[in-house]
C-alpha cells in the first residue's frame, strides 16, 4: 500500500510528465511538450532539442486552432494533426486534452498508429496529473473567493461610516493591501493640473495624462501597465473628488481579484458621494443657521442704533457693531464735517478696542461727494479713485481692504474702512445694509444746511 501511495504521489506531483518523456525518448528523434497558458505556450519539457526560453509567446491560438473543437465524450482525448504554423522543425502535434486542460507533443514526423496507441496508456497518467492540478487550482480559487467574501463583509460594515476624505482613502488602501496583497497601493487626487499623493505606499504620482485626464470613468479596474516584470491596475474614483487608486502586482491579477477591486471601487465611490452630500448638507444647515443669526443680529443692531440720542454714541456703537458683524480685524470711521467742508476721522477700532486717531482731514468740494457706491474693494479700486482723485491723509488706509460709504442717496456722509479676512457674500450684504442705515441715521445729527461743525472724539 505504501508503494502504491508513493507511485500515485509521484504521478500527481509531476512524475507523469517524466514518464511521458521516458516513453518518448527511445521512440522519437526529438519532441517538445507544451501546455497553453493564456495566449502563450509554456514549455513543460524538451527531448533532444535545445531551447532558449521556456515560453513561446503568442502561439497558443495558432496551435489550438488546427485541432477540432468538439465536445469531449471521455475523461480525456488523444488526437494528432499536421501543423504548418511553426517555421521550425515541428510539423506534427499530438494533443492530449481534458475538459479544462490540454497538453501538446510537438514532433518532427507523424506518429504512426502503433505509437499513438502506446502513447494513450501514458496519456492516462498525464490526464490524472492535469486533473489533479485543476482540482488544486480550483481549491485555491475557492479559498481566495472565501477570503474575498469575508473581506467584502468586513468592508461593507465600515465603508459607509462617516469619514473625512483622508481617513476614507486610508481605509480603501488598507482593505486592498490586507485583502489582495498587491506589491503597492496608493491613492492620488487630481487637482486639475497634476496628481497629488493622498495615501498609500508610492509617493511619486504618475503623469496627468491618458486615463488620468478623462472626465467620465466608471470605478472599474483599468490596466495601465502589463509587462513580465510588473502589472499596474488603476481604479478610478472620479465622483466626487477625482481620486485614482493605483495598484501594482507581480503578475496579472486573477479574475476574482479584479471582480473584488471593481466591487470595492463601486462601494467606495458610492460611500464618498454619500459622505460628500452629507458634508455639503451639514454646511448648508450651518450656513442657514449662520444667516438666521446674522439677520437677527442685524435687526437688533438697527434697533439699538435707532435709540441713540447723540452723534458720538451713534458712531461709537456703529463701529462696534460693524466690527462684530463683519469679523474684520481693524476698521475706522470717517464722517463728513459740513462746517469744515472736509472728511474728519472719528475713531479707530482694533480687536475689541475703539480709540480716536489723528485728526487729519480730507477736504473735498461738496460737488464731488456723490458717486452712489455702496461698497468698494480697494484691491480693485484705488482710494484716490473712490474720493475723486484725492489721496488719503490717513496712513491706516494703506492697510485697508474694504470701504463701506455712508451714501444717503445724494452724497457720501462718511465711510467705514476695514481690513481682515475676506467678508463672505452674506456678511457683505449685511454690512452694506448697516452702512446705509448709518447714512440715514446721520441725518438726525448733522445739519448740512446751517453749516454747523462738530469735533471728532
């Protein structure tokens, strides 16, 4: 029994090939035993012939095409055919095939019926060997499939959890690395000009060309490199961030691996889209609350301003409200003094502190004081253009970014100048409304007809 076990173990572990070679050695001049693998022919063994490489690239289709492709009625089949496809010494081929495999013996001369009958006995051992290899390969694929299903189950439990983009990218690379074992996996983000590294192993991004410039791409694996040394497969995740997951492999990934990558790509893109929508929805809700608070604050501010009894309190409160409303870092108020026929500085505000500043005045003839502007960005308009060609006498204006004129419909009764972070559209609109309210409020305190003057604090 032990001897029988050893014999079977020898046959199933590749001894059948050696037995076939031993059988052919005294009966043929030379032979080449090959097996199709994809589009190529792997050389399993050679008899009395020198070979330079172990693969005949791109020749599998030519060889299989000379044999009839009929249904198999037995465990294996033996057939012979003349081959004119090789420009070498091989003119004939014997095919030993099963349901999922085939082995070819290439010969110089045609094998007679006696040789074919004798080969059929050894061919049975070859069939056992090849069937055993197919069973082993199937078991390995089932094992990988089982592991892939388990990895998918674990991925589904986490991929849809709310995560920032960096964390989500790290999660995707981790799943690929731990589930499929590529050489490397990296995620790059397209910023419109180049690819930038986000997460993973390879920090050097590929050039932004080819697939990386296409607008619409499904999240399915795409081969960008396939050589003997390296295979590169990219999963595009273009919605909503334009990410590219670049993986590298020693060989061509199996069908199961590619299917899992496609599944993960679809899940990841869907999760990223959901998280993006959730994030945008949260931003919109925050903006709505911020706008509601802004309107409420503006309403309260106008109520407080309307109850002020003197000019100093009115302007002091105006500048404090403006600074709080716009969140600028520094600002100051300038008011038209009809008695002096000049713009006179009132107060300077920095942080939470308001204080007077130098009483330099800007004299502008009354006829030049009206231009109807409600807001001026000094990045785009020079201050001298704002005040009809006159240069500002206040050094602080050189650092200011925004000007909100107190325009009462006929003339500019003063303005608030400010600097700091850019004011968003809603705060800009609120600031313009506030400046308009201040302009109207100034009518209660300044008598433009009598020419009375007032003194700045």
